[in-house]
C-alpha cells in the first residue's frame, strides 16, 4: 500500500515539475517601469505573471506563481490548460490504504 502511495506522489510531482518547466519555456519577459523592473508571464496560463529585481528573481517568482496556480486549479476542480501536449492529470481512485 505505502509503495503505491509513494509511487503516486512521485508521479504527481514529476508531472508538476515537467509542466512548470514547459510553462517556463513559453514565458515572455519584458522590462517595466517599477521597483522590480523584470516582468514575466506565461500567455497560455491566464493570470500567471511575476516581477523581480533581476531576471533570475523574476523567473523564480514565476515558478512560485505557476505552482500556486496549479494548486488552486486542482483544489477547485478547474481545468489545467495543456502546454505543448504537457498536461497534469488528476489521479483519481488512488487507494490510500486507510481503513475506517
């Protein structure tokens, strides 16, 4: 039972990491007139954007925003747009091994 659960967790983490990396490959960056002048967004993901004092900080912040966006959408049962055929599929029917 525990091995199955751990395998499921590893698969979900792997899916999320691959999705974030694919989303970052689609990110667009720009300079804006702000204290954090680096701006990044992922056009395929509505509302996903971040800023930073450096490009690297902006990119790190964008990773956090994408991660949060995924979590909110999963918790609310909202669809997650595929990017380059990369998807996050909700695992259903996993047996947790917990019995009442």
